[in-house]
C-alpha cells in the first residue's frame, strides 16, 4: 500500500487549499483504500464491467440525426 499522505499534502499546498494534518490523513487513507481495491482488479474486467453502452447508443442517435438533417437541407436547396 503506497503512502499517499505526502502526495495529498503537496497537492493541497500546490492548489492553495488549507488542509489540516488530520484532513490530509483522512483523504490519503481513503485514496489508499481505493488504490487497494483497484490493484486487485483485473484491468479487462474493470473495463468490461463499466462499459458505457448508452454512450455508444447516444453517439449513434446523434449521427443519425445529423445525417437526416443534411439530407433535408440538400432536398430543400
């Protein structure tokens, strides 16, 4: 498990955020727990689990609407 406390403190200082030591320690602990959860996960399983089906469907819908609009514009011209 990485020690992220120095990174949290440095990042907060760089961004001008005033964090107490206990706040930074709490943030670092949460990040370390998240890191541990991610490190045990298979990258391919992660991608397949969070696959955004609706994003592809939305893109298809926009492309169809744009194509229909261009066809109508050409017919009107």
